C-alpha cells in the first residue's frame, strides 16, 4: 500500500471461514446473487482513478453497482476505527501484510479466497501475498509496489550527480544539491503516512539480514542502535536543511509536479506513485542505496482486495464475482491497460504501453534481489505509526523516543495475541 501500512488485533481461529467460503460458492452456483443490486467498497484516497472504469465495467457485466466509500487519511487508523465499531463493507482494498490482517482478525472476519481462480492464474508468487497460516485472504490485482527513490534526471545531470550506490553517495548528492540551491529531498508531512517511507527504506539491509524475524521473536528490539540509525535518516535530512521548507504541511499529491519541475530533486516513495506523473521524461527511479543491493517490495492497498464476512451469503457471493472480475476477468485487463503495469496474470500480455517508471521498478523486482518489505514481514504494527513517524520527522519525538513507543506498542500487541 500505496505504502500505508499495518496494525493489530487478536487473531482467533475457527472453521467458520470454510463454511463461509462454501456458502459463498453455493450462493453463486444457485444464482441467488441475482437479488444483489449493489455492493459497498472501502478504499483509500490513493486508489487509482482508473478503478472507476473497472467498477463501471463490473456493473455493466453483472448488473451490480459498487458504492465506494473513501476512507480519509490516515487510512489504516480511520479504517480500523470503523472496523472496531462493527462496520463492514462487502469489498475492501487493504494491506495484505500479516500485521494488517491480524488487525482485522482475519480468521474471524474475512472470507477464505483459496478456491478462487486467481490463485492458479497469478504469476510471480503473488497469489500468496496476503495469506495467513496458508489461508488466502487477499487477491492481488496489480504489480507489487517496489520501494526506491524518484529523482529528476535533468537535475542530476546538470549537477554532475551519478545514481547513488551507497548511503554515503546519497548524502554527498544531497550536500551538492543543497549547495547549488536545489532542495535534495521532498518530505510530505501533510500526509503523515508518507513520512514512514524513509525509515522503511533505510531498513533495507536490516530486512535483508533477517532482523525482522528477530524483532518478531523478541530477540531484537527497535530500540537497538542499528534500528535507531534507520529511524534517524529523515530527521537528519531536516536538521541539515535538505528538505523542502514546507515539509510539515506539504502534500503527497503535490510532489510529482515539484519533481517534474526540478524544484525537488528526490523523493523516497514506492512505485505506486508512478501513475501520478503527467510527464515521466525527466523522472527516474532507483533503489535505496544499500550494502546488500536488495530492494523491498509489497502488495499494498492499491493492489490488493479482501472480502469481509457480512453474514449475507448472497452479498458475499456477489463480492466474489467482483474478485473474479478484477483478477481473471475483463476488469483486470481494463485496469492493467489504464495503469500501464506489467501483467501479473497468466495468459494476459503486458499492455501496449507500459509506464516507463513501472518498467524500471519491475526490473528491480525481477532482478533477483527483491525481498518482502519490513511491513510485510512484521508480525504486529502500532495503529498510530503514521502519527509517530510524523512526530519523528518534525522533531516532536527523538529517534530513541520513537523507537521506544514503537517497541512498546509492538510488545503489547504480541502479548494481546499470545
């Protein structure tokens, strides 16, 4: 997701998932979905506008309209508030990470999609994104998001800057740009979720080394020095004057235009942003500089769909029709062509025009050094992490304080879930 990531709740087992799955199948088979005229979908503000044509196509194909509820930022936090109050949509675009699914109490609240066609049709192992204990709670309908840094090629060329290969190179490039009067890094504190990206990316070597597993089992903590170093990256940029002056209020949506104009040279973000550029001729994308040369990826809420259990078998069956439409049906082809994404479905070729930035990201993903992101691997995550990361970047929290609060929340969630 877009990158907006994950949170927590107790995970309870049960055989109800199987029963719900079978009920959904039987409802679809006996045609009872004919009584369903509309479904409700929850999405984030970052859901691509191309989704509108998919929903229109689904209505034309099935006669079922989809009423969209856009959850305002902070997406995860606001969604979980509605979820905790017992509200449920028929269709949900949400993070497929284990901690995100745990927040929804997936075993109790989400349909098992394991018998659906996309499981066999999805390439690159992406059908397994969003599984827990072998159960498929998520269908992926777009290429996974790859984390890296967008940059203005002309700005780099004009200032004789090569693509940074190490963190020292990145710092040197920033210092050079600052001296030339160019803002090195864009920071968009007006959208708090986006402030998580720098420390996520700065943790690449730790993720590669398996430190996330140590966090999960308690043998390592976020308060350890190596994690503090990762958390300190963006605050360090701020203290050195390497960010836009309005970094506390700047909006994510405004950053593509600033990158294209060259007023900002670099912006750490994931490939979900590729489609927001009106002109990509001077925009490039490179991985976060790391010793391991690894690149993190994940399927987020702009590429993943889950189906809540609503207790209405007809509506649940109708929502499964939507999953078929957006994964192995015409809806996938429509969205894939509109986004210019490399195809993730067997038998579906890449669209005629693939977004060049997505092509760069796809080559990184397929380059042999890609690995599931920090959030994809974390067992638990605090629901207010976006707020914590904003406080970190703006100086309300030190890196040590941020790490302590993050670890405290993680430990409470681990205890809650046994």
